[in-house]
C-alpha cells in the first residue's frame, strides 16, 4: 500500500499536514509493508528537507500512490482518478460551494474519506484539530481583551512557535479580577481549558460562579444542562435527554451572562437546540459580557454576537447591541468578538503533530487489519463512482435538487 502526503493547494494556503516527519517515521516503522511519498510544498510547516532527511522520497509525481492524504479540499483539476483521498471535503452538510467537487470525485471514481466522518462505533470523531482550535481560540480571546481595553498587546498566535510559546505570553500578562465562562465538554473546550489552567486561573463551580465575588480572576466551565433547562420544569441530570429532545429545552444562559466578563464558546451546537443567547438578550442591561471568543463560530446562530467569521489577518470586530451591527471593537458600547473559523492554522506545527498521532492510531491500521473496527467502512463517502449507503442522503445535493 502506497500513501502520499499531498501538497495543500487551497487558497488561502494552509501550512498544516496530516503527518509530521517524525510521525510519518513512526508509521513507516510500525507498518513495514507501507510506502510513504511526499509531494513537495513550499508552504508546509515542515520543509521538504525535513522529510527527505528521514528517508522519505519527495516527488512531484505521486500518481503511483494508492492513498492521498491531505487536509483541505483538493482542487478539482488536481484530483487523480481512481485513488483514495482523505481530506476535509466540506460536503457532508451539503455545502453549496463544494457541490462541483463532490460531483468530480464521483466522476473520477475516487474513493473519498472525510476526516470528519472518521468516527467510532458510537459516532464520536476519532481525529481532528479541535484541541488546537481551543488552544488558539482562548489565546486570541485574551489578546482581544488586551487590545479592546489597552491592557496588553499580545503578538498574534501565528507568529509564535507552539503552545508553549502562547502560554509564556499569557503568563506574562496581569489579568483584572474578571469572570471567564467556558462552554463545552469536548476537545475544543478542553483545549481552551488547558490554557486557562496553564495561566493558573482558579476554576470555580457553577454555584460559586453565579453567587460569589472574587478578588482574583476565575473561570467556570459549563455544559448543556448548565445553560439549558427543560420547559416543563423537570430537572434532569442525563445529558442525553437534551441530545434526544432539544426542542423540550430553553436557554438558561442569561444567568451566566449577567456575571460574565469574558466568554469562550467552545461548545458543539446541534440542530434544534436553543440558542445560548439572542440579539434581544444582548440588549438587556443584565448582559455583562464584554469579550466573546467564539471558537464554535456558527454565524447568525446560537451566539448572537457572531455576525460573521473573522480572519487570521483581521480577527476581531465589534458588535453593537443597539443596532445589532458591526462597529469598531474598541468603542465603549462594543462587545469585542473573535470568531476566526480556522484557528488551528495559527498553530500548524503542534496541530499537525497531534493530528498525525491520531491518524496513525485510528486510521492507518485499518488498511492492514482488514478494517476490523469498521473505521474505513464508516468513513467512506464514495465508492465505485457512487455514494455509499450511509451517505446516500447527499444524492439530491449532487443532483442539485435539494
């Protein structure tokens, strides 16, 4: 089996890669029957020499490889027919801008595996960049606070080498006695929590957060049953009740918004769930949040202050509660919003190394053990020029009928 680490061709360029040189060497040592070739790239966070020095062939011709490993969408003209491809295709939610890409994949008889569809038996994702989104998102949120209030001027995350360098910068700032709220329970929120803990910020319980004042900065991490409540008044402690019946719930977030200064949104939002807060909520005098780091970045969604995704080049904008429109984030009435939707790109080395570790653990073995755990079977979107059964719901999307 021959694998190719392909060049990232999407614009704007992405410096991440599925395998760092060191992780690729581990894969080679673990699977002697596998061959790995690297397509040259001038933008990748690891240089061509980093791979060749470890004994990997770097070649512009990877057409003899069976499996192509990439991060972002591959341009249609660069797709090689009759191959297996792994990348984030952004098609499984019927994204209109990638309809032609999925059509081309089918026409070229390509076997497509989307990194998002690599899940275990229970449907939980096995690989991803979520932790690194959380790490960078928390850092960017503190950077936004400093810029809004003139308290400090942190360098952009993309100019720093790794998570350790980000933490060093954060430890050097002096925080006011603010309350920081973090939502979520997955890899994203855990990544953000790593940064809060590295700063030695005190974590407090929900009860303490809502009812106590502090002479130091504190944070509280909450999940769906903390910021939602059943409409019928019943109190439940089974989170799956919320997942199964989101329509039976309404938001209880405003009790947190009343006492929060800085909010980090690291949750996953499911269809049908209540919005955390609405634009009407933000108009309330009880809404105290001054800076929002929206890592989840659902535009015009559950975090009402997120009007649009921001960019790495220009990561912060202001939200005016009165006009519900964008203004200068430094203005007195503005809520500063950081809503970059490709945060892991700012930490390409760490993100690539972590991704490769997960890919080696969960995906590569499936090619050599008969896919005994069904990882490839569950992730396969197309096969023999057709959609697989579990992704047949995309047929109307492909046909342009949805």
